[in-house]
């Protein structure tokens, strides 16, 4: 049968999954969490090889205040676990033979990146801050198993045990107000030959109004978007919860900013890393950013690469990286 999907939506406020809550889904299913003010996820979700989407949606401008906009966030709390790792799926009716497949790691999207829209009827504001709090866990790993497989040889077909491995999944973070990336992420392929996972961070707002009529909307958004590269992970989220998030978001290191730790990336094991911002990417003196297969840094604003990074070192993928 087809997997059973899950959808939790709040059109007027927040979606909260409390500590101790456990959600077990069919392999390959889709879980959608959608809200306007915020999503507070403190529980455990297992969805092997599946898709998990957290989305903040737009609201009418007349219902938005500066205070509300500083509350808008996707918050993965310190006790949260999201497991979309790969899994073995056995083929039924094969007798004593072990046959089947291994699902690849799934995909997790944290989408607090709804752009400001100047519509013909209503103007809307969306987006917010993404927080992967210290202690949160996201598992994107691939899987491996051994199956009984028919293999052709010079003397005929024989049955052998053959190892199979699957690729890791992906983590996509879209944020218009800032991002705090401190929890643990694992994105390694199931075997040494299986492809590791992908990480993308988009920190920007696609349409920031500048005319007088839309000044309120401009005031609700950060004026500058910076990604800072450094060696060690930040500890900004420690001591904070979803309930007092506005205090954290008032920190200049959070509002309009994201800190990406090279140690955090290395532990995750991503094959592909892509960092995109509307203004600047700034590398600390000890920052050494690497990826197993591809590394993309894109800043559409001032001092994107030349001034800010000309004296910094990027470690590009080595020859022989996994395809």
C-alpha cells in the first residue's frame, strides 16, 4: 500500500509538537507542518526515507506588527529528533532468500523563507528565523544491507550475498530573518561508495519594498543579510526556548544573520554544501569550509567574495570524491 502522509496546519497561530511526543510514519511518507506565527517541534519523528517539511506561510500585512514578526520562527528544540534515514525494505514472498532494497535518506526542509509580496489586493509578510537548537538531532543517513543476489559467472548463475548501500538525504534551510544552526546533523551515505547528503542555506528576502507606502514592511525585515563562517559552532540557543524566542532574535548575531560552523559541517559529512545570502559571506580567520563533492558560496550583495574572502581559504572537494 501507499504510505500514509501527515499534515498539521494552523492558519491563525503556531503548531506545537511537545517534548515526549512520538510520531512514527510509514517509510517514504510525507509530513507537513504549516503555521503563520511559528512551529515549535520538541518531539521525535521517524519517517525513514521520507520527506519532512516545516513551512511558515504569509499573513495579511494589516495583521502584522514588528513584535509578531520577531516571533515568527521554525524552532527545533533541544529534545527534538527528526529521523529520515534510509531503511531496508524486504521483498515479500521470497522464501528463505533475503531480497529487497535500501531506501535512500529522506529530505528535511525548514522553510521560513516566504518572501514579502506586494500583491494587487493585499500585501503580505511571511518568513522568519530558523533555529536548530543545541541538542536537536536530524538524521539524513543512507542505509546498507546484504541481499541474496543472482550473479552470472563463467560456469553459470550463482547466488551470492551482495552488499547494497543508499545515498544520504538533504537538509534545506530557507530563512528571511536569520538562522541558528547548532543541533547535530548526520548525512552520510550507507556505504563508502554511496553518496553523502546535501545542505543548502538560503538567507535572504527576494522582494524587499523600498517605497514609502511599503515602509512598514521594510521595517519588519533585517536590513542586511550576512552568513559568517567560523570553525566552532555557536551556542546562541542555549538557555532559550520557543516561549522566549524574541529575546534570542533581538541578538544582532541572529537577526538577519546565520553562523555556519566548519566543525558542524564536517561532523554532518555533507557531499554538497551551498550557502546563499542577499548581502555578504564573511569568513573568520580560522574558518576552513569543505565539502565532499561540491561547495557553492553565493552572495548577491556587496563584498560577496572579493573583499570579505580574498584572504580566507576554501577547501574544495578532493579528486576521487564519491559520485
